C-alpha cells in the first residue's frame, strides 16, 4: 500500500493538467474573491527582496510577485506544473519533492527574505520541511503560510488526521487527494518546533460568507 504522503504527491501528477485549467480560468471563487489577494498583501507587507514559493504549482504567485518587482523562486514536486510555471514566464523554478528538500538533495538557493506556502502544506510531517525552510532564510526572514481554515473544514471532527479531497464540483478529470487536517494548535506547535515564532495570524473572509476562507500565518525565525 502506498503511504498517504506518496499518494498525495501522486495525485498532483495525475491532476496537474486539470489544476492548471482551474487556476488559470479563475474557477475557484474563494481564490478570486479573497485568498489570492490575502497572500499577496501579506507578502508585500514584509517588503521582501527574495521570495521562495514552496509548492508553487503552476506559478500564479510567482508571476504576481515578479509583476511587483520581487525576485521569486518556485519549487514544486510535480514536473508538469513546474514546466507550466516556466512556460508562463517564471524565470527560476525547481522540481523537487518536499522529501528531497528535507534531505538537502536539491539546491534551490538560500538567503531568502521570505518563504511562502499557499495551500501547499498538505502532508503530515511538516516540521522537518519547515525547519529546512528556516535554514534557507536570512536571520530576519519569515515564513508566510496560507492554508485551509481548520474551523471551516473540520466537518465536526476537530482533530489532526488524514482526510480525502474528491474535487467534487471541479470541472475535469480528478483523482482524489489525501491531505492532512491540522488543528490551529497543531499548526502553531509545528511552527514552534521548526524554530519559528508567530508574528501574525489572519482569517481572510468574504463579507458574504459565514466562515473564513483560509488561515494565514506569518512567523519569524527565532
Ligand atoms: C493546492 S496546490 C497549491 C499550488 C500553489 N501554491 C497555488 O497557490 O496555486 C498544492 C501544491 O503542493 C505541491 N506538493 C504537494 N505535496 C508535495 C510534495 N510532497 N513535494 C513537493 N510538492 C508537493 C503540489 O505539487 C501542488 O503544486
């Protein structure tokens, strides 16, 4: 039986084309209305010169940052998504799994002012990855994580554990994706264990929605 971690990355290999289509057609309303702007503003608020986009996907955030004069480097474990990011203009992108980054097997540069992860920390064992990212930051560096808001997606089961996303309601052919649900305290513990201290927490919300669209954390190196 493959582990949930390997099925998770495999699902991105299977879903890459459908994902590119969904993102580039603007089909995810919460992204259009709330979360894209939220992460761009959170990053810009830190005025970074160099940003690493961890799990950059097809690269929309790399393009948004480059348009604002920021040197942005992307890394993702799916070669098709990285190819799409490159073809759409991202100058510096790397294919690497999180496991390879933890093991230090791939050189993705260092001395970043900021590492961002936009809905890309979906696996269980995030502490070694966050610690590896910590080591790539300048001493004053920060990590910016936007993720599913645990209270919005708990569905009555508020404890850490693997769940499955079926992508029901998305157009196209999709393979289900395992992902790891994490409570708020679990997120904060993970940041702490990886050598970060929380500097800001936001719950981006649309005025017409009763629940937040995401959880957005900014944490500084300790
Ligand atoms: C929901 S997408 C988000 C993509 C992008 N950050 C965005 O905002 O559109 C999650 C991304 O995480 C990447 N990812 C998930 N698990 C990974 C792993 N173990 N190693 C490398 N990349 C991984 C996927 O390939 C995918 O591009």
